[in-house]
C-alpha cells in the first residue's frame, strides 16, 4: 500500500495573489503530489498551503516551496497579525496513510538539513522532529518572532539545527523556517442553536485543553488566581490536544465552537463533538451540526462512523461509504452545506479517477470484457471475483444476524464476523485487478528489447520476476478464499437461519475461487526457472485446495442439516 504524507507550509504572504500563485505553482511541478488547498489571509498576511503525496515527492515539493518563497518574500518588510519569523514560517510533515511518525520524523529532518545546506536558510526542527525538548514547542522556537532572529540565532541555546547561525543579508530577507513532524490537525467547528458568543465561549472553555482561569469566589466575575510567577492558574478542560474559542458567524446567524484538534490520535473528531454536546446540553443549548474546515484522513471518518454505529448497536462490517454516511449524519457535517467525501477525505481526493479498474465496471460490462478477444481479465481475475462474492455473502449473513429482531444482545458478536468478512471481500476485490496487472507485467517483459546480450539478460530477468509475481497473486487469492470460508462456516452454524442457504452459496463460491486460482498458479509455473519455488508452491496449493474442499463439505453438511 502506498505511503502518504501531508505537508502544510505557511508562507508569510497573504495579500499578493501573484506571489502566492508563483509559490503554489511549484507544488504542481512535482509528479506524485496533489495540491489540495490554498488558504490566504489578508489580516494575517499569511497563506496556508496543503498538499499530499508520497514522502520523497512531498519533500521535494516542500523544498521547492521554501526556495520560491525565499526568492519572492522579503521578511525585513513583512507585517501581519499572525506570529512569524520566516518567508516559509513553518513546514510541518504529517503522516496520513501507511507510514509511522518515526519515518515521518526522518523525512522532516532530511528536509530541514537540505533547506539549511542548499538554500542557506536557518531552521529549527519542532514537534516530533525536535532534537531538543525545548524546541518541540513551535512557540518557543518562534519567540520574539522575526524581530528577534538577529540576536537569537547567534546564541548557543538557539543556534539553528541546520543552516547558518548568523544574520547575513540573505537570512535578513528569508528569515528562519521551522520544519516539523506532527500528527494530523483538524480545523473543526460545532454549530449551536444560540447567537451568544459568551455562552459559546463558556462551552469552549469547558472542552479545550487549556480550560479556563481559576477565580476566587464567583467563577465568572471573581478575581483571577495567579501563581508565584504571576501567571494565571488554569482549570484544565475536558479534552487533550484541543484549542477552542466561541464565536458568532454572521453568514450563518449562529454561534460556533471553533476548534483546532491538534492531534486526532489523542482527541478524535467524534470525541470532540460528543464533549461539546455534553457541555452545551448542560447549559440548555443544543448542538445542531458541525463543519469541517479543510480535509480529513479516511480513518478519522471511519472511526467516527463506527463509533456512532456501535452506540446504535449496529454492525460496523458494512461498506466504508455507508460508514461515512453515518458519520456525516451523526456529526451534522452537512448542516451548513453538502459534504462531499470525494472532496473532503484525503485518500478519496488522491484516487486516480482516470485509471480504468475492473472492479469499477458494471457486472454486465465486466462479463462482456471477460468474453472479449482480450486475454485479460481471465481465470485469475474471475477466481478472485468468485471469492469476493463468496466473502460478501458470508458478510451479508453476519450483518443480517446482527440486525435480527430478538437477537439484540448478540449484535456485537455478529458485527465482529461481518468485519472479518468485509476484510476478505475487500482484499479479494483488490486481487481482481491485481491478477490482470500481473498478466500485463509478463506481456510488458516479453516486449522488452533483445538487441544486445545485455538487453536479453535484462529481458529474461524481467520475465522471470513477472512470472513469479503472476504465481504469487493467484496463490494469495487461494489463501484469502480459504480464510473467508471461516465466516461462511460460522454463519451456517449460528447465523440467521433464514439466510443459511446464502452461507452455503458463499462457501461454494469461495471453493470455486480456490480451485480457479490454483489452476492459474499451476499454469504459470511452467515458465519459471526456479524449480524449487515451483515444487514448493504447487505442493502448498494442492494441500490448500484439499483443505478448502473439506471445509466446504463441512459447511454444506451444516446447511443441509439446518434446511431439514
């Protein structure tokens, strides 16, 4: 699966559209990166740029943004409402999919090093990428803003992590950049049925991590309590990693709780929403919906949907798009306007809609494509399709059982089975196209040049690698089909008795997938030179087919007994 990271550089220009466009244009010069959002602010004189892609490509795009911003923006002439100390003020990397924070930190530090060495721009690594604890907090790195850079970077305490530790003419113009690695930040607003900013702020103080000032006597008008250093003593709020204020939005005519969820692995969107609901209800105020500003990872939406499905005691083993619908309705994300998952969820935004996939075709179209003169899709893709249909039937029985009247106390048991079935179904659907891709790799390898001995050597190596892959894919299909039969067996034994025949058909389809995939394993082994590998995988395939046949018989025996 493809690794994805997000980059959110903030440049110190929010008024000159020409400069902003020149900077954002460089993002789109890097293949594998998608520019998602450009949000300029006149008062702050700052633009937030958001792009996503594969790690190396995102880092290249980030480097080009920092370089272009330094060319076009003169920090010695900059002013704005937002704290800043560089032409590219901050440049955080955020793990989105299939990548750890530790890996993201390494990418951030490599990017910072390159910015310092190749562009001569001083920079600090902050958040998870920080080399020193005191540099983890961005506010500490940026203390005194641009005006303090000249004095700070020459000190031992605030010597940059990378780049020059002196205030040269070049640094005078570029300022300093903070490069970080952080978890995904979600800008999220919750709508209230009130116009009172004061009451909205009371709710915001209840939920935000910082909380509210501790006071003597009266909680609102009493004297603020201060510590030995003269700083206000705070009463912490309900939620960690959450910043929040209350405000009135004239456009909508309502007050909102405006939140920054600075780490959704600590406080999720649905946890923040539920906390606001709890606080608002206690104050006689009703939450009417919410608003997502910018984009969000798929996992966050699925987590929210599953959370509310579980509260309803409903199965979570349903299609992702259905889970997202539950999340949207539960959070009221469509109250102020339509919520389009394809424009709001990062993974969906990045999907290559131009690529024609077999699984996106209609059943009719897929069957006619199979029947055409083209050799692909062939038996391998059809085997995966049969397996996916078999897994889908097992999943269906689990979902029906979870929702069956009188079985309410068993909903979670069947939800777990539905989740298992859904996993096998989704993996087998991926194999439908992957089997055809494997066949195409062989065709591509045979099409390579044979003009020289070196060409022939390269071509033969490519053919062998492609052939091995064309064996491994159907063998994986065999494994998935066999494993999916566990769900069919469980549903035949104790699922909804009215659907026991569906569990049986699922087992029949799964065994067909196993047998069909095994034929593809065997036919592709003929051209592979690694005979030890061939002997081993054919033996494994034969044993797996026999086990699957035995399991199918057990399932159909149960089905027959139940139907009697």
